[in-house]
C-alpha cells in the first residue's frame, strides 16, 4: 500500500484524503487532538466498527448511511465491520486532527483484507457477498454443511484417541513408559496429572484433555475392583454421587470400590451400603430411587473392569464422534446424498447445495443485504423473486416440472421448498432402471432455470419455453454422456429412455368397523417391461396369484405371492410381429385365451402355446371386453365406428353396433351380472350407459329396464357428463354390480350408480 503524503493543510469547507485502500471524508474542519507517536512518520491506525457498514452506499453527511469508526487505543492492528471483513487503514496523523469529534467516516469501496495480520490483499472495487454462514459451512455434510473441521477442536479429538488407548491398552509399551514416569490415578484408567515445570510437554498437553474426556466414558463392571461405587459412572451416564447428593453426604465410605460393597449369598447378589445415620422420612424417595438404580444395573460380577464410550457403546471411541461432541454439532437431517453423491458437475453440486439452503442471490436475498432493488421475478414478471418461487412455483418452472414428471409418468405434488423437493426425490423411483436419469433431473432443471434467469437479468436476453425445454434436454444428455458414459443414437432415443415403464401392485387391508380412509399396502412392482404398459389383467376366475401385463410389444404372465411380496415372470412372449399394442382382455370362460388389440386388428392368443387362434380385422381399436355371461361375445371400443359387439365364431361382421360417442371411444366395460348392460367412455368427456338388443334366446332374469327393450329404439340409457376432460378408465364394482367408477384426465375419480334406470319385475 502506498503511503499518502499530504503537502498542505486540508481546506476548511471539505477535506478529502485518498489512498489505494480507502477514502476519508471530513464534513467540516474541527481540530481534534489525537495521541501521537514519536516522530513525524505516518502512523498505522486500526479502527473497530461500531455500526453496520453499508458497502453499497456512498458516504454522505446528510442523507445516506455512513460507517463510523472510533479510535480504540493508541495503536491497534485492524478493525472489523459487520461482515467480519478485516480492513487495513494507513494514513498520517495530521489528517486525523481535522476529523469531527474523533469520529472518522470511511468509504471502503477499495478495501484491503488483512491476512495473518500482516500481509495485505486487495479485494478490488466490488465487495463479495457471503452466501452461507461460516458456522453452517463448518457443520457436517449430513447436516447441510461442507464438513470443514475446526482445527483446534479436531486436534483435541485426535488427542482424545490417546486418552482412550491409555485405558484399554494396558500391556502397550508406551503406556508402561507413561505409567512409570508419571504414575496412575486410582483404578489405573489414566496417568496422574503432569505438573513438572520442565521436560517434554507432549504428554502434559495430551493429559489436559482428560477432564473433558472423562465425562463421556462409562465403566463396565467385572469384579468391580477398579471402579468407585459412588464417584464413578457405572449404573447410568452420571455417578451416584451426582444423582443422589443428599445420600452421598452421609454415606460412611465415600471412596469404596464396587468390589467392596458387592456381596453374594447363595448365588444372589446384594449391596452392603452403610450410612452414618438412619434414613429419615425426607430421604425415603431418594433411597428408593437409589436402590432401584443399583439393583437394576447389569453387572457381570467377574472378569476385568472395562471402559465404554457413552456416545457409541458398540463401536467404542471414534475421533469423528468426539469431534461432534466438542463442536456441539446437533444431528440435523439434510438430503446430502441427493447433492454430493450424484454424477454432476462440481459447480452445479455447489449451486444446488446453496439453493437447498435458500441462499442463492435472488432478489429477496439481495434485499436482505440492503441492496434496494425492485422485487420481481425475471421469469414470470408478475410475482416477487425468491428461491422457492423461482425454482418451483414460477409458471415457467411449473411448465418444465410438468413436462419432466409427465415424461416419467409420475403424479407429483410440488413441495414448498427446494429442500423438500430434494427429500422427496430420494424415493424408491431412483432404483428404477432409469434411476440414473431420474436422480440428476432436479440439478439439471435448477441449473437451467438459474442460467436463464441470469441471462434475462444481466444480458437482457430470454428464451421461450420450448427453447428452455430443449436446453434442459441438451444439458441433461451432455451430463449423461460426459459424466456417466451414457450415449444415445439419437435425441428421440434419449427421450424414450427417460420414459418410465412399470406398475405397482397394491392391497387394500381388511376393514374392521368404520374406516374412512384405509392405508394401502404396496405389495410389489412389475419392472420387467421395456415399453409402455397398456393394461393389467387379473385372472378372471377369482384367483389373485396370476395376472397379465401387456406393453407395446410383449405379453407378460406373472405369478404373484402376496405373503412374500414378490412377483415373478412366469412367461414372457412377444405377440408375433405386432407393434403398438393398445390393450387386451382375458376370457372369463377360457383362462387360456387372451385377446390383444393393436392398430388394425384384434387377435386372440392361446397362453399355452402362444399361437393365434382367432382374429378380427378392424380399424383402430382402443379397448375391448368380454361378456362375462355369454361365451364368444366380445365388445370393442373403436375410433371411427363407436362400439361393436362381436361373436368370435363369426368374426367377419359385428352382431350389433352402437353409436358410441361424438368423438373417440376410449373405454368399454360389460356389467358383471347383467349381460346386456355396457358402459363406454370417450374424449367427449362423457360416460354412456347402453343396453343391447336381446336375441331370440335372451330374456331378463331378475332385472328389466323401465321401458321394455322391445319398444325401445334408443339403446342409450343415460349419459354422465360430470367431467371436464376426456374419460379413459372404467370399472364395475365387484361386490355391487350396479355401481361403477370412472377416471378422467382432469384427475377425478367419479363413482356412480345405474340403479335409477332399472326396475324390478
């Protein structure tokens, strides 16, 4: 730093003195006497902050905040501001005479940080903002820090290892040398205090940690000859003298060992504890607890006494555990594996760590640091900008999250914070075959959003949502290739690899009494598919140990064991050369027959031989179902012709056609009890209830329509329109055949009854 030389007395109206590090402004000339050093050479002064120092405001005497520093002593070395930044100040004492009332106003835009109190390092014009507190940085990684240890405490923990070894390594040569030189305390657990004024101070420094170390050890009683009954810890984490001080005061032998008071008669252990006076009524409660403690403790009664480490009685003493005790580190849950165990760029990992702590320099955090700036989100330009809003709840971010979750087929409720997101992301889905992609999606998406936000803020350029999505996929693919050696032939193949293929089997527990919301129990998952699962079919005869799952090209027959919660593939067959399978149905009259649908046909397969036994050439069939009461009858839901009813013995022409829906028909289900009742659902957001025309042999058995079918021209009984989006799922109740449920893309499950449209004879 260059020394400032002032050639003349400052002017009375405004005095300004500058140096490489700082500028000092004197609002008015007031002569103040300051202590001087001998000689006329410039003197180094150090000032200590009394008020908060604002980096972002130019000092002004009338309006803006100013940083005031008071002279503390004659010659100090540094001062510290509110951010713990040490500043080096160097100017001559002549200028100090004109400072008002011994207060100095300092404009520290070019501050100098002092290293080791001597070497000065220029910081530049713009000060740095500390994102995370140093105490948080020094906390363990599992608690949200970086695991940087405090050297003094860690050295003390390392020396504690020697204190532990002295008590357990009785035959070690080094211990015998220490014992012969300094002697041992009673019991031989540690050496005597080293009080000599000369000699090597190595063991003296180590032994100074014994008082703190001894609070965390417990004695395992063997014969009890090396443990004091009242003053050592052996029946609890505190000694009896500390827990029962009123009994300790009138105990006869305060220094007795456990062996002296432990008696045995006829194989029964008892304690011979004597007191100098009889027990008064006020001591009865303490005496009762005292006896419960000593008789309730576990004692071997033979062998040698041992020491145990209270924080970890199984593994014993650990340096890391002792350091946590000395540092007072509490165990705080933090999803550190989701950050530091992922194969992502290091700077991205540090960025996600900062975001999880809520310390990114978003506008709300800048305003907390006295940076007065308009609080708005650069992405949506409507709300205030915070870490959680920018990365999770902003409409731009929500659009990206919806795209990713939809690609993986995951239904998701967005957590409140980034920290909650990382906790939720550690679920069982990462064990999926695409888990390596799933695990780094939050990091990639947060990083892309942050880059886009900074581009809009500092470069005044912005991307559209489609471009931002493309940037996300490109970045994700580049990370997979560079860090995980995952390559993809094309971008389409990469998108296909992101999709999730699988299903889960859940069980509803038996309900006893009234239970409004039973907890579902997950049995197992069906993870053998490599394509999208189109449908799952249960064994039609009522068994629950067999099921079929169909994806785009393959049919799987599963054997389910609910007691072991496992599902094994019993057979896996590719259904000929078919592609783009859309669904299937299991014949309730022949358990070896399965009908599968695809773009231009329906084919029936024999599960024993996996050979085609029948086929129907039609347009795009969305869904099929067998009539549960009549053999060979199949109902189809088709895009163009609506609903068709087929007799598989005559597959050329349907035996009956129903109008279907005003748009595509997506689902169809036959009633399990009434063979002429059919439900259908479509993209017109309606569910229709149909009744088919009876053949000559058909007749009603227990139910009939309000209007006789012979007189009825319109087969549509009713249309349910309580939906806001397309309906794609239907199911009749097994126990009550007149109740059905429907599922639509608006996320609702609607339960209806068809009873009002039927009447008893």
